[in-house]
C-alpha cells in the first residue's frame, strides 16, 4: 500500500514538473508602457510562431499587419500571410499566428519583431534553435508516431476528437496490458503478504541490513517484484506527456511537418471538438463539477476493487491489515494500516478529481476510459487470483 501512495505522489509530482517544464515561457518587451509584444524566447523546428500584441494605452490602437508589422532575419523581412487592419481596444490583446508559415522559419537564427506606427516603435526578438539529441529522439519515437496515429483515427472517425481520444486510450491500454497485469498481480501479492512483511519489520526493526535481506528473500520466495509499479510508471509518463501535447496542439499547422506520407489528405481544419453535450476544449465550471464527480466515482470503484480480495472462507475482506485494538505502537516502517485504507479509498480519488479539475474536458474523457479499462482489468486480476 505504501508503494501505491508513493507512486501516486511521484506521478503527481512528475506531471506537475512536466507541465511547468513544457509550458511556453514568454518574453516581453515594453516601451513607454504603451504597446507590449509577447512571444516565446526560443522555438525549435518546426517553429509555430505566435505573437501577442497588447494595448496598454487608454485609446484604441490600429495597425496594418503588412505595413506596420514585420519579422526580420538579417536583411530578410517576413510579412504576415495576409494584410489586414487590426484594431486593439484598451487593455486587450491580439494574437498574430504564423503557424501557417512554419516553412519560413526553418533557419537556425535570431529573429527580430518590429511593430512601428507613428511615434510607436516596439522591438522584440526570438531565436530558432535545433533540437538536441533527446529532443529528436523524443519526437521521432514518441511524438510523431502518436500524432500520426491521432491523425489516422480522426480520419476514420470523421474528425471527431472525442471518438479519436477514446480509441487511442484503448490502444494505449492494450499496449500496456501485459505490464499493467504484472503490476496488478505484484501489488495484490504484496498486499496479501503484508502480515509476513510486518512480522519481519517488527523482528528486525533495530537491524536495517537484516531487515532488507529478509524482505528480499521473502519477495523472491513469493515471486513478488515490488519494482513493477515503478517501471510501469516510467513507461507511462512519456506516453501520457506526448498524448497531452498532441491533443493540445492538434490543430497547430506546423504539425504537418510530422505527417507520414500516407496521410497526405489529412485536413486538421475539419476537426470537431464537440462530443455529445460538451466541447472538449471548454473550461466551464458546471461541466467541471459533473465530470469531477464521475471521475471520483470511477476512481473510488477502481481503488475499492484493488484493496479487496476473497479469502479462504469465500468472504471478501481488506487485504490491508486492520489496526489491532491492543496495539499502541507500530514499526517505523509500517504506518497505521487503517489510515492507509482511508487515504487510498477516499482521499486519493478526491485528489485525482481535484487535480484534473483544472484541465480541459477532453482530459476527463481520457481519464474515464483509462479508469474503466483498469476496473475491467482489476476484476479480471481479482478473479484469477481468487484462489
């Protein structure tokens, strides 16, 4: 049970750090506290350039995308793909999206942004960088295959983002079926041998070296691998990270750079994010509450199944030891089992629902299918381990 809590907290920490790591850091250039240009400080090929222009004056600001705005690389000037007059109200922001012109930003260099009109002259800059070894490895083996899989699924589902997410979730779960099965079996065996583990902990609580020797011997005799859950976590993290980034940027035109040849007729403009009664890219508090409750229910069922087993008398019982009434102290290596029960069964599903509360609606859909699949697999594991 401690392994489950540790793995959950580790997964939460990794997701938090990853989102912060891959979040787009912006640089801003201020001049006279009037017009501000925001963009990323660096891009990698293929570069999907996006520039935010914020008006912090008390009057409306008007400019032409061809006459007043440009991006320069040495003496070369890159204009916006269409010429139009833009009006930005006070304290509002307008986004110029160059993602359709990603082919114009294939040179590794420093680029300068210039917005000039009348007495306003704002300059900012960004840099195009090449991916390092790990970046190329990640894109080639993870991002590109999963993006093309999503593109193929969108084509066969009439560009329904909801059904594509459901199918790709099932595919990923099937790929992880055997590792997940071994992890569940290992966790169940770990739970069942808790009395033996506690006995060893109590017997050698003052001799740590002997304690670990005896534990390793027990794991070997019982054919239990406590590291299975950690290995599965390491396998899942890059996959979950890629799926998140693929779906978030699914309509970014620079992704054409990664398309395989047989998807030449793929058209990302046809993608529909509407799925039954919700838009998968909505962030709406009413749908959040409904979706959070459903996630909590599914997580509760899954955790409940993982913590129950059928004993020799054909009665379902907790696999985690209950606290003895006459016991006032526990080994420093064994927390109060009753507290662990309550945390796993009640608080962990609430924490998962709370964490996913701030994400888009499609994250909920993905988590539903993921958890339902785990419930079915857990039922199967419980059945085969019944004896």
